[in-house]
C-alpha cells in the first residue's frame, strides 16, 4: 500500500521555532526535513518526506493509554483527497504527551496536523485506531500489518 505522511505545524511570531520543532521530534522520534511556507499570520512548517514508519511511537502510545476511540472519533476522513487527518495539541506534544483535537476543541497556538494520504484512508483509520470494546481492540493490530497487505 502506498502511504504518504505529511506533518504540518504553524510557528507564530511569539513562538520559538526550536520549541515547535521539538513537538515534531517528540511525536516522530526524529526531526524530518522541513519546508517553510510563509503567510500573513505565521510560518507553516511542513514535512512531506516523513516516513510512515515514524508513526510507530504514536501507534504504540494511543494503545498504551487506551485512546483509540478518541483518535477514531476525532480523525477526519477526506475522501476527496484520500487523506486521513489527525490534529494533535501542540503544547501537549512539547511536553511529550499526546492530546487529540476534535472539531470542538480549541488550541490557541494551533495544532500539529498528521496527514496520511492513501488510496484507502478508511482502511488506514481501521489499522491505526480500530474499533474497541471496553478500551481494547476487537482484533489485535500490529504496526507492520498495514504494510504487508
């Protein structure tokens, strides 16, 4: 399956770029090559070359703290562009925590956005955050499982 992982995060004039980059490295475990896109409000840092394997830490964390249902509920499926979009709270990432942002949650300084492009974004969501019963996956999923099918 062909997957493209893009990370997007705004850097406002009042923020330290190093601290914003730390949010990315806390999520992925490394800092990918970043492209800067300037607009009136902020600089948007994007990484279009992030490896899908770098989501291993996120994949494991959402299982360990049992937030699969939250990730599933807050994920956005964009079938027009074949994207799965997950928004994470920037401040939580800075302190090495994960807080998922829903459409009714607000993050004053923006959020880190994970965009996974695939020919089947629903299947990616089922793999990343499968349905659960009482907080446990109905069918155990391994991280590498999506790459083998």
